[in-house]
C-alpha cells in the first residue's frame, strides 16, 4: 500500500471503527480478492469478537493488502450501502493531496510537558540540573493504572526486595545464601511451579517454505529446535514439536493447545522459529510466517491464550520465545572504548530471518485501540531482536539468540529468575558479530519466575 493511503487509513481509523458495518462486507471483500476466507476468519476472531474489534483489525490488516487495497475497499463500501464512509475516505484523500500542510504529520506532534501545576508553557525551558542540588520537590507525579494501585495504596512488600540474590563463590556457579525461611517469606512475589510436569511447551519450527512465498530455507533451525526441545524437557515441561506449518495450521495448533485443560499445570511455553517481519499492532509488535508465506501476528498468537481463550491458564505465567526477524535493518552498532573478546568476524554462514516491511508512524486512535483489549497479565514475550532489525542465524550452530538462551538456561536457571536470565542473554548476544543484535522482551508477569530444575 502507498504510504499516502496508509496515512489516510490511520487518520480515518476512529470513524471507521465507530461506524463500519463489517458483517455486510465479508462477501464483497472475498469477491474483490482483498482477503482470503482464512484471513477473514482471523479478523472475525480478533479481540473479543465484537463489531468494533473486527472493524479495527480489518482496517489494520488492510494496510498489508497491496497498492490497490484502498480503492477496492472503497468500492466494497459503496457496494454494501456504506456510501457515507466511502465518500469520507475519498474526500479526506483529496483534501490531503490538495493541501498536504493541512494534515499534521505524526513526527511533528507537540510534546506534552509534565511539570508543576500552574506552570505556563512560556515558562517551560530546559534546565541543566546541578547534581549537588536536591531534586525539585514540587513536581506532581503522574500515576498510570487503576485507582487501587495508586502509591498510597501500594502494598509495602512491593517496594522491598522480593527474592534473594545469588552470589558467586568462585566456582563459576551461583549459589543462594538465603535460608529457606527467607525464601518462603517472599513466596507471594514468585510464581509457584510445583507441578511435575510443569506445563506444556509447544515448539513450531518452520524450515521449508513454498517457492511462491519467496522465503528461503532456514538452514540451521533444526539445531535450535533440538536444543530447546532438550532444554525444556530438562525444565520439566512436556514438549511438543510441530514442523513446517502454514499460517492456518499454526493458528490451529495454538488454538488446540489453548483448548486443553491446564488446571493441574503451573506454566505454559510457546517457541516459534520462523521467518518474520514487522506488522501493524496494538500491543505486541511483529509477525511470523507460515510455510505458505502468510503471516500471523505475534499479537494474535498471544491473545489466543488470554483469559477468554484459555481460562485454565488464568493467573499462570505464559511465556513466548520468538526467533524471527523484526524487520530488515542491519545493526552496525556504534563505537565503544572496550571491544569484547567474544566479537568475531562476520561469518558467511550467518543469515537473517528477514522479510522487508516499512512500518509507518503510530496510529491516532490510541485510546480506542487499547481500551478494548484484555489485560495481558502473566505474559512475557521474548524477541530475538529489537523491532525493525534482523535476527541472525548460523547455518551450522543455529541462531545467536537460541544458542545463547540455551546456554544461559543451562548455567543459571537453577539460581536466577527469568528476567535476570534474559538480561544475560541480551548482554551476550549484543557482543556477537560485526552486525549487531539485541534481544528484548515485553514483560507483563506479575511475579518473579524461577524454573523447576530438580
């Protein structure tokens, strides 16, 4: 889709979500080949399945349907008696072409200044703080979240260290110096992983892609798959591996797992090894490809396991590890005084899991988009790379991210929580290669998570 059309859809999104009658559009969208039947079924399952959720997902997905997507969509609106919306899109597009300055680009938005109440905008200025002077005491804090979590109601234990820190006693391994009594005192700040097995672990390993997709064979991915299959068995998970799934079969496998009874289990893990790309999103960025070249958004994958889709996992940690590219940019890094001994020349056997996509600015209907989504509690999504950049995979030893994750779990899972483990992974991967890579995560866990290793 042309950038101008993409911007037009985003400017008009609020009204489209409010007024669009999606039920009348499905046949028209199919007949004009804007979407396949499988794609429409995915749109119909978006969020809670309400008309607004379906309309919002339809407008988002429309951006990925090619150069003629907008005029075909307008024709669909006219064919289904929604001429007012069609005219609205056409007149908005013409106005933008005639007077581009009338449309305020997102990168020129005026920043919101947070400061003491009563301070006028003309008095705002950049102040260089003197480290020797105390911080200003009259600034009003901004509190984000429901009223029951405001500072005056915060539970005291949230503001104190929750878990003991391991110490290195010289043998190269970390040991906990705290007594069992001290650990039990903070048990409410760590997930309980007592069941054996701990939970299900689903690994989707896409290696061979159909020729028409234009996606290359992911040589070396079998190494990643074997490592994580062994590692999560060691961590007391029941591991299932699915190889070379189309986008529809990926969704089917995930939904089948969500419909299982997890009440007797304590945790759940999904690992996806595939090609990836950027994608429009509301919460979790990125998408992964099925072997047919169709993509499934990370957001869609995660929301399959929300409180509505999988009630038996409510309140339990759900972990997603994504080995796929977040985009097509190659990170050359920047110069620092110290060069790690782990740096090595870029190997010709290293290749990216990348598919080009140019992400536009953020949407304008932020409040409408976020308010209707389920709260993503007890979820952690770990990405192999920063959104927008490639993720490197060696044809012989597997991907940098999975190789490092496996090694860190083997050495440190006995003594450190998951967030600390992922920090070790990020640090180690960032020191590799000429081209750089930095893993990251979206963490919505409410407590610390220690894997079961014995």
